[in-house]
C-alpha cells in the first residue's frame, strides 16, 4: 500500500462489510509507519495495517526524476 492507492478496508477484530473506497493520502513517519491516513466519505481516518484487512482496488504508479528533455 502506498500514498495514492485506492483501497477498501474492514477491521479484522470484527466482521463487517468492506468500507466505501478510500484514497490513501499519508503515511505516518517512523516509528509509526504502519499507520496510514485515508480519505473516505468526506473525512480523514487513520488505519493500521495489522488491525485491518485491506483490499487494493487501484494502485498509482509514480515516476520520479523524469526528465522531459
């Protein structure tokens, strides 16, 4: 999972339906790098990879250091 990905998730401690799609907008810095901020249904939420089942719907491919010369 990375910033820009479109995901759905559900807590793994209780069975519920998958959430509406959410966009991953931020990853916490160390030592909390397993925490992610997602934007879903008009609000920000924090999820943690070890406590949520996560389904990747779409992944963003990023190109760094692209030179258009």
